[in-house]
């Protein structure tokens, strides 16, 4: 990891230090005015046919790094990144920790807390939206926000509004390209490319009754598939408490190469600076004063990771949807001498904010992740990062002055999780690739739909990507922080994917940030895997961890566990049983190379709604045989309209009152 532009960064920090209490690090200054991009609303457009139509896959920024379309971004450029902690005391364990040995949870026979569970968005809806001018996308990456009787769900790359009372859809399926004012992802008539919109996130502001949806957008060179280098953080804010009405959109330039008013973070273009940076994996939180979007910043055209970034906005200003809003960056986050990575801002129920130090937003992170970004090559750690962004009330002024503190604290060990096996079942896309028939009465053999050259007919049911051990959602309520991460666990002598969760007490009264873990534990299920946790806590001290369940006994299913007032997490509940195998294109090496990486939702979601908690989880809601899937020729291969040719992911929305 190289240090970026320290001279200009320190100069900005020095200017800000004058108004920051002693003992607290200052955030970089540089508030920018962002003009409104106009208004938008949800519109209904007839679905496309859903038939396979090349190209089915959009351009992938990973390809710019020579890693292949299915590669994990954290795997990029490992050899080029080293630990900044080596110059001081290294906070990482000297060798990888073994997977923690944990007991197994039991599975509840009933779900008395489950008040409502309904189908969310699925891949078929995503692919057919906007007249079919969409790509096939894995994984969905769920966003969820709930308030005023509405549920807003977004995935890559569509959005829909549901009723919180009944679960019924209140809008059509809206593609995000159109919603954010861009041309279609792919124009199936002309072949023209629109912007590449990724990683939707969402929050509800209960104080101003506004819904906020945010994406990262990669822009193209004209209508070609080539990226231009420009990327933006796009923010859509509902103009009222009704998300089916009008929204105002703001486009925040985020390439951070010195153009369009952005700072120059020294990202490279083919190894030479300056080049455009890329804001990956955005996430969102908020306190009484602000809305905060965090990102992981990489070279767009190179192998390096920089640091985590914060984009801070006034909550009241967003709610008023003026002609211009202020955006204050907090740049190049570090903790314990290492770059911050996936620093997740906390969300709170209404009124449960930290008011000390003129308003404080807490954030949390792990320090291992994949290992490359943080400089920890083991992917394993027993510490977590806690962050405090103070003086957030200043976001309501024309010249915000934020201060940032961070601290490494001891925690339970977490270890990079293994892939998650699936219960065997029908996988018709796999069988299509393995089909050796050359001619059928209906036309070409199945594999010839996709390939001119015959593939190896040796595809197997895949194991799902379990993610890594980054922090997955952070919540703040009743003076406590909560977070959860994926980890390897050993249950009954077998290593599986499981969950580690933390309750943290943090204080920012005066001087430096003080924090410690007050409660922590693991959650695991013998013979099965629990992945991608999302945690939310109500004012009553009760909460929920949402996750996916898959393994020896389960097709990929939507699961959850409740947290009681004492901080105890126990029984695994299944909100919706998976019906079949995950059978998407990222599962098979014929599409993505060897070994394949079966992409699963990089994040789920959990949010409060009064004393109830809504969760969003990926699962598989359909299945069919190869005979039903393939009836010959180049048709839809949709299993009776329940999937698309190249995938079958589904999502589930559930309301729980713990």
C-alpha cells in the first residue's frame, strides 16, 4: 500500500485542526457544492421477453485489472500491497488463527416472531425490466429501507416499493439506469451501452421522512462498452414521505483524480499517476445530522487499493432537495496505522443518536477482510476497528468541520470463511453445459446456445461464495454499537461458514475515542453454513441478525436469529426455505473460468420499523428439471417463467417482531 499525496492531505488537516478539540484527529476538508440533477420517479415499462440475447454480461471493472469477469476485487494486486503497520507495532496476529471451535445452534420448529414474509425482487424481474434492455447480473446486493408504511427494496440493478402492511407491490419493477436518468444498460436494438450502475444502498430518514437510495455509477466512453474513468456517487432523495412520488437526484463526481473538483488521490492509469479512482462497495448510515456513504477506493485502471472514504451530507439539506447540496469528504481513513477497508457507518432508530461532541456518527470495521487491502495477509484477526466522526452538527452549516477518531480494540477471532456447499438438486444450467447432444428435434443442443466451441462437460453443483470477514452492517442504539461479520467456524470437527457478532460500548466524551467489546459470540449450524449477516437493533434492546442458510440440509434459504435484551443470540429461524440449487452463470467455469466463484449477495439488509425489524436475504425461490428448462432451440429457458436462462437468484423480505 503506498501513501497518497500526504502533503496536500496534511495541509488540509492543519486548517481543520484549529476548531478540533485536542486529542482528536481531524478529517480532511474540502466541502463541495453538488448541483441537483433534476427529478425522477418510478415508471412502469413493459417487460422484455427474457430470452437469451448476447451480450448478457455488462463490462466489469475487474477486467481492467486483468482478473477476469468473475474475479473477486479483493484478490487484485495482492503482491503490490504491503502493510503500513510494519513501521510501528504490528496489530495483527503473527500467524493465522485457527477457525474458532463453536457449538451448534438449533433450528426453531416455528417462527412466532415472523409477522410477514413475501417475495422480493428476483433475477427474472431484474433482467426483463425496462423492456429487457438489461444485463444478467449476479449477485443481487440488496438494499432495504422502511418507513411511513412503505418498504423500498433495491438490487443490482432494479428497485421496487412494497406495502409494509401487506407486503404487496406498490410499484412496478424500476430499472436503476432509468430511475437515475441514464440510458438503458444495453439497448437491445442498437447495441448502445448506458452507464454501469452498481451496489445500491438505501436508508430511511425518520426525522425528515425521506427515503434515500445511493449507487456507484461507472460512466462509459459515449455509447461504447469502454469505461471513461469517470465515476459518481449518485444520491436519490424522495421529495416526500411517499417513495412512489417524485425524487431529486444528485451526482457526486468521485474519480478523485483532480478533475471536476475532486481531490487527487494518486490512483494510477497503467501504473502512472494520476489516474481515476473507483469507489467500490458503498454503504450508508446516519445520525441526527448527517447521512454518510462510505466506499472502498481502488485504482480503476490499475491493481492498487487506496483507503476507505466517507462522503458526508446534511440530512436536513437532503430532505429539502435544494438546487445545490454540500458534500463533505472525509478522506483516506486509517486505523492502527493501516488503511481502513469496508468501514460501515451506523444506522439508528429515530432519536437513538450520539449527541456528544456536537453530534457523533460511529462506524465499525474488521481489519482482515481478504487481507490485501488492510495489509494483513492472513485474512484473520482478533481485533476490530471503531471510528467516531464528530461535530456532525456542522454539516448544517456552509463550512462543515468534522473530526475523526479511530481505535483498534480486542475482539473474538474471525477467520476468512470457506465456500458454502449446497444441498444437491436440479441444476438445469449446469446440465445444459454438460449436455453432449449436438442436434435435437427442436434445433441445436443446449450448450450451443452459449458457445461456438464445445465446452468441457464436467460442471458440478457449485459451492456458494461465503464472502470474507469484513464488517456487514453496523447499528447504534441505546448507547451501544452492534456489528457482525462472516467467519470460518469449526462445528463438530467440520469447518463451515458462520457468523461472529459484536456489541461495543464507545465513548467520545473528551479526548480520544474510548471503546471496548462488551458482548460477542458466534453463530453456527452443524452441517450447514450461515453467510452475509446483517444486524439491526430496536429501541427495546431486541434485535435480529439476518443471513442466508445453505449446506447439507438446506438449499439456499433466508434465515434469521433474534437477539434478546441480555444480548443473547440463539435459535436459527428459517423465514423462507430455499426450493432449489443456486444455478447461475458464475457457478460454472465455462462462463467465468476455473475455478468459478459462485457469487452470492455481497450484502443483505436489516432495518427497524418501530419495534419490528425488516430483513432482506437472498435465497433460491424456484427449481425445475432440465427437461422443463430446455425445450429446444434458443427460447427463454425460463422454467415456466420462474427464472432466466443464466440464473435463478431470488430475494425474500420478512418482518420480524422479536
